């Protein structure tokens, strides 16, 4: 039995270990780091050093000690030229956000998320809790981060053959005076599978791009 004790202990520790942080490159010098468990998931490598960063703490829980470590991490990484866009919501532990209530708490910190009576971010984003959770989970399940922030316009491709067909169809159509006044074009059909967008993350990326355009970074 003793020879299995070490193996059992190993699997027990593995089961208790926090999930690794999810890190992505958002382009143009912006990094993304998703925290599952504090403080172990706070990235400390070159992926977020000396560059603007999106830190996602939505749905994260923690106590006073975790709040202190989060505050220290933000102070070490955020600055006027290297802002940290903190994504949070009402499901984030209020204890973690309490030290950030003061506007002078961390220079270069911008908090984004859906506003509720118990959570007032710097930038409020309108999104339903259900859609936000679906978008959040989609990245966990392997969806490309670009698919959650870059909206794809559903525009049909118009080629020369189609233009010719449309022209012939218009030529064969009756004059306006002959057309039935009650005839109307059918409304376009709605997309049954609209693109899933992480509106909070998208707003953080848009803010970063705007700051770049204004040469603030």
C-alpha cells in the first residue's frame, strides 16, 4: 500500500492545483490574461511585461489576501503608457475589487464590465449576463479570440454574373404603373446563428486601439 501513497498524493495535488492562466495575444502590443484562481494565475512572464494588458477577473473569487496581491500586481504592471484593462462583473468577488474603488488606487487602470447596483465599472458595457457567460466560456472551449471581438459583416458577395442576372431581371419586370401597389419586397431573413461577441473584451480592445490612434501609448 505504501508504494501507492506517493502516486495518490500526486494525483490529489494535481486535482487541487489551480487552472493555468489563459494568455492570448490581442495584436498591436496588447496582451490578454484570464485569471481563474488568485494569485497563482497572475502572469509574471514576458507575455505581459512592459506592455498594455487586458486582465480578466470575471467570475473570480478571493479573500483579503488575494485582493492585496491583485492590487500589488496591478500597481506593478499598470501605468500611463502601459494601461491595464481590468474585466470584471457582479460575479467577481467584491472583496477583490474593493481596494480599486479609489480613482487614485492604480494609475493606468481601467475597469470595464456590465454595470449593476453592486458593481460600477469605469466603463459600463451593455450585455446580458447569459450572453457574457457564453462568450466567456467560448474562449475556454477553444474559440479563437479574434472570433469573439472582430465582428464579421454578413454581406453577400456581388460578382459580375449576379449583376448581369439582376439587370436582366429588372428589364423583364413590369413598369411601376403596372405593378400591384400592394406588392412589397419580403424583409431580409434574420441570421438564425448570430455571431457570439464578448462585448466587454471587445470594448477593451477598442479602447486600446483608440489610445494608439491618439498616440497616447
